[in-house]
C-alpha cells in the first residue's frame, strides 16, 4: 500500500477554521470529511475554493452511516484529525453518540485504533473569535462545553490540542 493519508473531519465551526484550513493545505494526501454544517460554514467563510485542490479529496455528508468508514479498518489513514470541532461534536464524542458522518468516523477510528487529534472550539472561559467577514468578537464557552473538552482529553488514542502549533506537532507525530 502506498503512503497513508490524513483523514480530516471539519464540523460546523467558524472558530479556528482559518487556522485549520491553512494546516490542511500544508499537507499532501488529505481526505476531508465535511459535516452538513461544515459545508455551509466553509462556503460562508469562502474557504471552499481553497480546499478544492487535487491533493485533497472532499467527502460531503450524504448520510450518517458513511460507507467510507471501512477505510479506517483497511489501514488507509495514519491519523484522524477533527478540526475545528464544535461543542456539539465534542459532546457526542464524549457520550458515544454516532449519528453523523463526523461522529461515525470518530467512533470507527477508535474501533480501528487509528489515532485521533481533536481541536475543539471550546478551550477557555473567554476566547477571541473571527467571523466570516473578519469581524472580531468574544466567545464565552459554557461550563458544560469546557467539561466535555476535559473529558475528551482522557480518551485513549485521542489527543486534544489547543493551538495550530500543537495541531501541527500532533500531525507530524503520525505523518512524515
């Protein structure tokens, strides 16, 4: 088999989206799994054209039971990156809910022992964020969202990162 790919799931968050897109573009052999909300947000932030390049395969969510999950068991992926990950997705990861393409790939990566890196949007009680037109504003994650991020840190095979630099270091541990 040729070199393994990076599986990259994007959820419906604008927070950290630009950093994640820039990181994706620094790598070859990336398969992007877009949630339905991510499809909208990627277009809203005008990143859809930036990721439409030959080295990237894009899979849009057509149904929650994605047949693409078999690729995890078949050894196609070196790592699953979920970045950015909304509070909704993190909560579903923590409580074992697999009702979307992204939550399904998270579950299947774990079941096939593919390492997972998650870059959640909710990392601190107060955060700065950027909207689709460049506007800056404050975000105040709820305590439950911060608690779920902490719970996710304890999952075997899952690394939670809090910056683009940590994300790059995490990826480089699995992809040369």
